[in-house]
């Protein structure tokens, strides 16, 4: 690793000398020395020991020959390479007996692999995405994403874009109120990327080609399942395609129509979940909104139907028949 400059105005390593540093070092080599005042624009030359004080005159600096600098910089790198080679030999020696045993057994298919911890999950995702050749499908439930999450998504998608692989993503309608989502789309401009939205989605899902799928195994998303059984992957692809057909492209308006009572599509979705017995927190999570927004919709729903209590609201929803109407 090349050392980094400690000077905040020169935050580069020796392998990326600034323009002033390159120019002044070359001048010092040509003339054999350089005035100390001249190198003020490039403190990195002293920090990286490319110049040293002239023993005869403190006002001057002399250049260190580039052959010596190069040897000093290459020595730790060569040592690291040797260490890595020794490690690879040690690893091969360690696992060779196990490889011999494994070779005698029938080939096993790792249909389901449990991934514990965010780092291991991300590592497995990165491998699957690197191996993708045709298409990546993703389902991302919940509301709008923070900018740093979308930045990570953009970074992970770049290799796919560069290889011409298509990406189809399903979000919930609530992301339509997020400027960061549209900024993310602009960053993907020209790529084979499509985004559609639905009112309600199943849990998170990522599918690479027809080969591997990832689903969460716990609510805290600290454990995931990597699925490579062809039947399971094909089943999840069919689920995705059914959701995709019902979804609305991000750049198109959602075809919501209010009922005569003034009840919106969002409120009908909330009404359906209320009838099913879900609490406010669960409804908010499934529809990708915060609890406060969810409760505001419930209040509007109650006002539209003339409900005075939560228990009465369920009865009035059923009596009004609003869940039987087409959206």
C-alpha cells in the first residue's frame, strides 16, 4: 500500500503525485537541488522523502534518486506478495486432505444456504451479481430509501449496467414521493433498468438469472437464505412476474380513483388490512409508510365512513362494500 499524505491539501499517495509535486521533483532531479521555498506548493515531496535537506545549505533540498525511492516503495509490496503466496500454499496444504475425501463423494447441490450476518449476505450477493449474465430481479418493500442506501444500490448495479444486464425492481407506491428515488433513476439513465410500483409487496427478494435467489430468514434481516434449487428459483420468478404485471411503471401515474365517499386507493388498502386484523404498525410496514401517516389515513377513513370507534370502523368498511369495488 502506498503511504497517504498527512497534509489535508495533499490527500494522495506517492503513486499519485500531484502536478506540483511531479513538476518540482523533476526540476530538482534536473538541477541536482532545489530551493526550500520553491517546494512549498508540494509538501508531499518532503513527506514522502523524495527530497532531503542539503547538508551544506539548509535553504536548499536535494532529490533522492528515483531508483532508491522505487526500491523503498517496492520492498514492502514484494514482502506482502510473498506472504500471500505462502498463505495460499498453506491453505492448499490444509484443505488438500478434505478435497480428496470430497472427491470420493457424490456431487452435492447446495440448494439452500443459510447466510448469517450482513457482511456474509452482502458478500454472497456480490458473487451472485458478478456471475449474472442476463437479468437481475429485485423486490424492495418499504418506503423511500435513504440516499446512502440508494448510493450503495447504484454502486452495486454499475457492474450490471456495464455488462448490459437488465435490472427490474419492484418498489411500493410510497417511493413515488421520494426525490432520491428519481435521482437514482437519473443515475441509471440509458441502462436496462425498469422500476415499477405496487401498493403492497411480499418480502424482500433478489433473483440473479434463473440460478440463485435470496430471501430474508429473519425480520431483522441479519439472516438470509441463498436458494439455488431450480424449482424454488423458478417458482419465485413466477411470483415476481405476476407482481410485475400488476405493477405500474414509476414514470406513469398510478390509476387511483376515489370512491363516492372520497376514499382513496391507499385507504382501501388500509381498510383491507384492518378487516384482516392487522395493527397500525403492521399495516404501515406492509404498505411502506410510517405509522403516523398510516394513522392519518385511518382517521380520514373513519371520518369518511362516519365511524366513532375502531370497532365500528370495521363494521362500516364491510357494510359500505368499498373492498368489493375495482381500483
